[in-house]
C-alpha cells in the first residue's frame, strides 16, 4: 500500500503515513477483526467529529460550541525526550538548596540549547526533569 500524499510504501494495516503523517482513506485501512472490535474502547468522536457525551462541557452560545468541539491538530511522528538528574533525591538531601538549584538550572540550560537548535520544544520542566518534543 502506498501513501496517497507522498507515495511512501506503508504496511497494509496503517491508518496514517509514517513519513508525512497523512491520514489514509478509510478504504485503504483493513477492517479490525471481530475479536479486536469486541475489546476496542468506544470511539471518543462521533462520525460528525463532535465529542460524544458533551454534557460534561459547559454550554456555549450559538454555533460557537460546534466550532469549539471540532478536533484540531494533526498526527506526526515525533521523538519525545524525558530525562532527569540521576541521583537527584540523594544529592538534594546532602547539598545546600542553592547548590541544588544551580545544578538543576545548569542541567536545564545544557539540555534546552540543542533541543531548540534542532527544532524541538521543551514541553515542560518537572522538578529535576525535562520533557521535550
């Protein structure tokens, strides 16, 4: 099977192109077996693209609600980096808090520079950890 957008060769059961991220046409996707369908979770979106069970959402005036519930974004192949300071807990117990702060800030600076240089983004800083895409 080939991607209709970039013509890359793809596995038969692919839903999205692993090269350009394009969604494959429904006819190109092999149907799931009856056993797989039995254990599959219910779909989050209805065929119209709106969230099911939207009673949990506060009412919005007019057509704004439909626009707000339309899924946004696209599917991409990405690399996720998650790392932290090795031995942080033991280190933080024996060092002065200002020294710990300097070490963690230095760690964040050293890691953030190549992340941004290569087009990544820092998703979040979590204590002594960093998560980047």
